[in-house]
């Protein structure tokens, strides 16, 4: 097992790692729309979703992987009524290799953001 750490994505805000590599797989923690400097993107759900994917991309690359190698995502959203808007942004990041996905509406997310995404990828 190897802990993944990059300064190109926000640092963990609790007792967890940005990601963990096990064999040829990487498991990311949930990513919320924080910039690498720790400031929050408080704009539209689309802007928040783009920031989440910027963070995921940075963490995956630090692990020796990429968005093209993601096999599964879990998407947590605050409001299922925003699903179509989130899905439009999500689709721009997975144009050829579309991973398996679960999407769940939750009561509340850290820092009251609209979206959090975690991923599993091959290396």
C-alpha cells in the first residue's frame, strides 16, 4: 500500500489520504470543490463539478493514473434536481472510457458543497 500526496489538489481536511495505491489500483478519497490552496468554489454546480474533476485529475496523475483509467466513480450530490447539470459536466471528462458509476443524493456534504466525487482507477 502506498499513500498518494500532491500539492496540485487540496490537502486532506481530516484523518485521511488524498488517495491510496494498492497493486495496480488507486482509490481516491472524495473530492469536493476546493482549490489546491484550500479555498472553496462557491459558484454554480457546474463550476463546482469542474473543480472536483480538476482535483481528481491531479490526484490520479500523482498516483500514475488518469481520468482515462477510471473504472468506477461514486458521485454524491446535495440535490438530485441538479443531476442533469452535473451529468453534462461529468460527460465532458469521460468521453471514450465511461466508468461504472453510482450517484447518490445526500443530506449534507463537507463545507455544504453541492457535489463530491470519489474514483477507483487502474495504474
